[in-house]
């Protein structure tokens, strides 16, 4: 049985831990509110851009509202080009730079491993993802540690442009995006989406031989559908990657908030148990000393 001194030391240790977890919960909550605002402001713009792309005849596979599972089969059906999905591919995998966020990193890493194949190149965003992929023999070509902690459009757009050029020149067949999607504070779901891989402009209806404007049922396109898609598709891909970074950041802060709340609750419960144990031991010691004094007086 531990002594009162040992119990008192454990109480002090748990109290210190409780202060840390409480502070981390408050910090994560503040960051979560900021990240939620950023992704909620981004989603309407992204959805509208996707709607414009779909209305002009471009494929909608750059945005996948439903989760894409069991790749590469579903990826092939999404791109509508079954022969297109082959090795090598590029995978943009997003996780966090630090731990103490529950199963956030574990789920993202497991999802990458489930879709990764021989010959794939993994662009790891986040230190935890980069470390895991390096141990698996898939080191990231570049360091994107800062991009995980501070999502920024410019570096995301640069990465999207680089991978688009790789696809265009045939060096890779497809680009997949793997990250944790923020559903709610209590739920973050790992998803796989097709970012690049289909010749989207080729799926558009043929231009009018007369040139100039083209008219569909409710859309008038000028100067041409081909020219519009040439500008619209790169913007959509860049925005999709940036939105995924914001989404993953919100999911990370939500996971850390929940994890720290759970740790705080457990610390409070343990502190109550240790305090009760300490009080019982102290009371028992005092009672024993009183009995010893009373016994000594009786012997006199």
C-alpha cells in the first residue's frame, strides 16, 4: 500500500497534468473556432466553382462529396477512364505536426497505407505523416511541415501546379488526396479523393464549329468552352487542395479538443480518487496515533 507521502506526490503530479490538459483544451478550442470559420467561408466558394465547372461540361471528379473507397477501382469509375488508373501515382497525404490529438494521425496514416501501392510517390504534409511514410520507405520529395500547421494558398497552388504538370506529361497517372474530413467536433472521417487524373476538358461537349459563344440549356459560354475550362480546371484543383488543408486543420483541432477534454476528465476523476485515498490514510494514521496515546495513558 502506498504511503501518504507517495499519494501526496501523485496528487501533485496529477494536478500539474490537469493544468496542462485544461490549457491545451482551451487553446485547441480557440484554434478550432478559427479553423471552422475558415473552412465554412471556403466551402460555398468551392461548391459554386464546382457547380460552374459541372454546368460548363467539365467533369466533377475534382470534387468528390461522397467518400472514395477501395481505390483504384472506384477511382477508375470516377475518372470515367478505366485504363487511366495505373502506377505510378502521386498521393497527397495530410496529417499533423504533433500528437495528443487522439486517433487523428493514426487514421490518416492507415488510410494512406490502404490505398498506397508500389511505385507511388507520397507527398506528406505534416511531420507525423512524413515520419510514418519514411519508415515505410515512401519519403516525401519535399518538406511540407509548415503547410500542415499554417495552411496557405500559395504553396498549395504551387504543389497543385507541379503535380498537374506531372500528369500532363504522363509521368504520373493520377493524384489522390488523403486527409481527415471535419464532420463535427466529435467526428473526423479519413477520406480519399481524386484530385487529378482525368482529362476533364476532353469530356466536355464539342465546341460549335462556328466558334464564338456556345449555349446550353441555361448557360451561355464565351469565348468558348475549351478556353473557359482551361482556366477553370486549374483554379478548381488548387482550391480543392487548399480546402483540404483547411478541412484537415479543423479536424485536427477538433480531435485535440476532444482528446484534451477526455484527458482532463480522467485527471479530475483520478484526482478525486487519490484525494479520497489520501484523506482515508491520513484519518487512519491519526486514529492509530490517538489509540496509541490512549493505550499509553491506560498503562500508566
